[in-house]
């Protein structure tokens, strides 16, 4: 009987060794993919920082001020903006009623009395 136990113990030891061997190489493979992912993340972080630096350089006010005349840009004048009288009041905006229900945004807002 002790020969059966010895053979069973040897078989279990070989199976355990095979499992540990397989687990070891599986862990090594996963570690390799983890390092590759970390390197890819670092590369993307570097690209983002580079793009942010480029954007900061390209949008400097003094640089834009120098390029504005080349692009035909001129400062905004008060005449180019709309006057307050040209903007319709809320109660003057036409509202489409859908399905017999008036949207809440179409309900007139009471105005405070003018002094």
C-alpha cells in the first residue's frame, strides 16, 4: 500500500510542479503586457503635455495680436454689436405649442416695475 501512496504523492507533486510552472509563465506574460501598457500610457501623457504646451504657445496674446492684421481681423466696435432694443423680450418670442402643452420656458416672466 505504501507504493500506491508513493505513486499518488509523486503524481500530485508532478501536477503541482506543472501548475506552478504554468502559473509562473502566465504571471510573466501578464507582467510584460502591464509594462507595455504603462509605457503606452506614459507616451500618451507625454503627447498630451506636448499638445498643451503647443496650444499655450500658439494662443499667446502677443502672438495673436501680431497675426490679427495679417488675417484681416480688427477690434470689435460698439457699432458691430447689437443694441439692447434689437433683442426681443421673452414675451415677444413666438412659441410653438406641441400637443396642446406650452413649454415651461414659454411662460412669460413677470418684469419688475421700472422706476
